[in-house]
C-alpha cells in the first residue's frame, strides 16, 4: 500500500494542486486582487521634489571613483519615466518592460537591473499579476501580465522631499536662536518697573506694530494734501 493510500485511510485530505499549463512567476496574483496595496493617489507637485531627492540620494551614496551610485543613471531614467506616465488620481501604474525600453531606449537587461535597484533601495515596489485566459479544455488557464507598480520613498528621500516642499521643521540652530531671543527679552522685561514693563510689552506686540503702520499711513496722506486737509472735504 502506498504512503498516499495510508494517508487517505487515516482520514487525511489530499491537497489539490490546479495545473494551469502555463508557467507563471511565483507570488503572482490575479489582476484586481492586490493593486490597492501599491496604487495610491499622487500629488503632481511632489514629482519634481521626489526626483531631486532620488538624484541627491544617488550622488550622496555614490562611492568615490565609481561611475554610478546605487540607483545608476538608468535607474533615474526609469523612475523619471514612471513618474511621467502614472495616473495621479489613483496611482495606476502598469507599464510593460517593453514599453519602458521603448520610452527610454535602453536594453531589457538595463531596465530590469534598474527596476531591481529602485526596489532594493526603497523607491519602488510592485506586485506580479496574472489573468485568466478563458481557454476551454487542457490549454493554459492563466497567463502572466504586467506588474502593478507603486512608488515609495526611503526615509532620507522623504525628508528631502519635505524640505524641498517647505514642509520641513526649522533647522536646530534657528530654533535655538529664537528660543534665546525670547529668553533675553523676558529677562530684560523682568528688570523694568511694572508700568514700564507694561508699556514695553504693548510696544513689542503685533497690535503696536499695526498701529504704528496705520499712523504712518495717515501722516503720509495728510502731508500730500494742501494744508494737511483732505481735498475731498476742503471748501
């Protein structure tokens, strides 16, 4: 008696493996199942800062004497092209390797290496996909289709994007400078009598600055009128 028969007698269940007749890549999913994991809306205003951050990452990570950094010039070309063709509204991005090859005029091997480098260093991710062939009978039941790509940012690049878009926190030296100025002003006010301290506090307030600007405006208008009077009511 075979081992399989003994397993069935013992009450085990055989694992059914569906043969599709078509070789597909490991960890592939049917189209429409997993794309939401990688497709996200993209702000078009971020494209320039994202590319600058990738270029900065490439330069800063390049070893002395080497022609390319971790992404390589082809990696930057591929990333730039993907940012050109992505659907900003929903993040849809599913080009074939052949399409990328035609767009940037690079070999398949160069494009594949570039995609791998972008994924390795945290700028890109993807999901392998398949779709049914609708064949009847013994023919292939599924086929490999294009990957679904999604953009990512390693921390160093994300920080650079925030800085380039003006969303970065102020530098540490600027924070320290503002803190020191506030403490010095408070120490100065503490040495004044109460009445002078109040006048100084009011003088340093935004309201005092606004009133001073208003006074300057009134004086300039009065100086431009004959005898300091408003021409509209001068009789």
